[in-house]
């Protein structure tokens, strides 16, 4: 299966959970011109555990020189903002075979593309001194095509439906974790 065919299948399979995540109460403020630093910090605090967990699950699956993890950038932003990450509040998806890891990487790499869009919006809504290592608009343009090359090569011997299920599970994991962060009594109310 080509990368283009796999991309079409994954896009269709993840449409609903992706939409839900994009409109989550902890992420939607990032897209608003009225975003303030407190809501930004709250979003980052909620994102960290899920981001770092998924990155850990795919560690070693793909070369880090091409696909460097981003959780350290997120943690550095939180440290600069004086905010601690919220604890993990959802059960991580499985990552025991190539199909599952491709699905998880699809979500991680796709989120990087979304981060570029968010970076441009943050430039307009937040003061320049607010840290934005995690949301940057200067990601290597070859990273997304490199993911599809890797995914297509690994998918030749993987269960395509399993890749789709894994990508959906990763998006639902993020949403479930963020839902748990919304209801947390130990953190300031966000959103």
C-alpha cells in the first residue's frame, strides 16, 4: 500500500476523534485571538503527560534523528511558565506491533503539523516573551513526507485495519486524558 492510500484511509478513520480533540475545551482556546497566558499554560500542562506517553511508546520505532521527540520542548515551556504537568489520566493505547506504532506515530506527526498552525496564531495572541518551544512554525518540511515513507514501508507487513484502530485509539487517549484534566481538583480550573 502506498503512503497516499494509507493517508486517505487514516484520514477517514480518524475524522471524528480528530474533530473531537481539535474542539476540546483545553485545546480550543489555543485557536482564539483572545488566548491568555493562563489558558495557554493550562493547555500545555494538560498536554504533557499524553504527549510524553505516546512518544515513549514509539521510542526506537523510527530514527530520532528524523523524528525527534517533542515532549522535552513542552516540559521546558512549562518550566518557564512555572507550571507542572498534570498527571496521566487515561490508559495508554497499545504499541506492541508495527501497526500500532504506525498509528501512534500518525497522531504524533499529525499533531506537529497542527502545531505549525497554532504557532502562527500564538504569535498574534501571546506576548513575545511567552515560551513557545512546543508550538513552533519552523519544523523540518521533510518530516511529514519521511513519516509517510516509513509508514508505507512498515505497512507492507502490518495490519492496515490495526493501523487505523491504533490511530483512533491514540486520539481517544488524548481526549480521555484531557477530559480527566478538566475535572482535576488539584489543578486550577482551565478553559
